[in-house]
């Protein structure tokens, strides 16, 4: 069904811009520097071997939404310039690789009403369409309904994905999705094998794009309220100085775990989801890419970790977190100078009671299935392990 739509979904900048304008009735995309980044990413997508028609439709839909988000943000801020005057009060930021407990910690801390978070549907469509902005406040948000459909498609096409990373309409999601709206994010690398994009991305200072993220957070705060943001993304591991530059009063929680099983789990997730856009999936090639990519990220963290003092940051080992979830939550609350009240304790406890580890099952991985050598991986990741896990 998706493949039949491919002729109307070209991976072409002009076509994507025209469609975004037609869908929203808007034409101002904000600062135009993003166009170069979009062109680089489109060129990288065209270099993916074995891209099938359903994959073309998939990428077209994602890029179209990013352009629509830019249009809607620019329009919103033009009507409400006071958005720029809002304060982002000391965000609490979780920075760690996938499978290091970040998602569990994110949702655990999001359970009480202490922090402002974004559900999956809001991260994908943070700003309402003009035709939907004046809808009855008591009526269901159409953005949420659209995400219900998208999640059902994900569950249909990738039934095992939830075993690796549960995704629901109201699941607390990452701001890496918002960074994509400025077309500068590590997210693009997880969506497809795009070494051209990686090389371009890594040679550019990410400060202006984190500033664009801050602008979006203010706009979302304007629309749906919130006192203090709780954020989370693996991308921050290699952007610690940038994070500190833009969010200078943030509290950062670094999560750590043996990087070998973490890498295998992440590769399993990426190679599995690659079926959504290409055939066959070059498992060995993707595995080697991500071992190198994770090595770069962890090396950057070893180099930059001390940019943040321990009055504003904390290191949490996965095993310690699993052994004492409530204790870790209390430590983070204390560092963030937030009261750990009975209401907070009750909400955290209720979340833990309904989200036992492994309740959905698990996916087994091994170095052999990806053509990797465990000894070589351990040698490669040794500097990170020595710094944070010994």
C-alpha cells in the first residue's frame, strides 16, 4: 500500500517545500540556512542501496512533517513574539546511550507532575495546524489521533520493535525529534545509513541548532504550559560543551553501562527497523558503522565530561539504577533541588509497579550475528569503561 504512493512522494527539496506550504497554507520556513542541511541529507538518502518504494514514502513523510513544523513555529512566533521572553528554568537532561536505562529513567522521573515532558505525539507535531489551533480544548487533539494511526502502523510492520524500544502515543519522547526540525541531528543517522550526513554533521558546531531547540521548547511551553523541562537524548553525550553553552543552568544525568551489549542491542534495533526502507539490509555494514559511531560518541564524553561540575551533574551506572531505582530518583531530585514529596514518591512507585523490567519480552543478540569480535569491541571501548565503569 505504501509503495503505491511513491510516485507522489519524491525525495526532492522543491516538492517537499511545495507540499508543506500547501498542507499548512504557510510559506515562511524561518531562517533559510537549514536548506543546505536538507540538501545534504537528501543526497545521502539517494545513496542508500536498495531503497524500496515504501522507504521513499516513509522518508518523504518524515521530512514533510519537519518542514511543516518549521512553518508552524515561524507562524506561531510571528503572532506571539513574547514567546522569546519565556524562561527555560534549569532543565534536567538525561544523557546516555540507548539500553543504558535512559528511557526507564526518563519515564520514571516523568511520572510525577514535577517536570514538563513531551509525549510522542507532541514531539512529532509540536505545533498545531492553523485549522486545528482553535479547536475545542475539551475535544481530542487531532495530532494525537494521527499518532495513534502511526503507532499502529509501526506495530504492524515491526511487531518486535516494542521489545527493544516501546513506543506508544503518550510515551514520553526525546527532544532529538525537535532537533530534526532544524535538520541537524544525530537522529538522521538512526533512520538510515547516511555516512555523507554524518561527516557533514560532525564538522559543524551544533550550538545554533540547540538554540533552535530552546526556541521550540519555549513555544511548546507557551502552548501547553510547564514549569521545568525534563529532556533526554543520546546525542548529548558528544555535545556536552554545546549543551552547557545553550542550557547553562541545566542538571545533567549521565547513564553508563557495559558498552558491548549496549552496542549489540542498538545495532539490532537499527538493522531491524532498516527493513522499513531498504532490501536487503546490509547487517555487517550497519554494525561496523555503529561500532565506530558509538566509539566516537564515548570518546567525546570521556574528553568533555568534566565540562560540567558535580554540582550540576551526576553519573548513574545501570546496575546501580536497577538495584535501587527509588534511591536514584531521590538523588536526582536532590541534585535538581526539587522536593521529593509523598505525591512524587507515590507517582514513581505506581510507575514502577506497572513497568517491570522485561514485561514485554526481550531480544537476544550476539557479536557473531553481526560479524563482530567481542575482544576487539572491548579493547575499543576500554577508555570509556575505565573512566566510568571501573
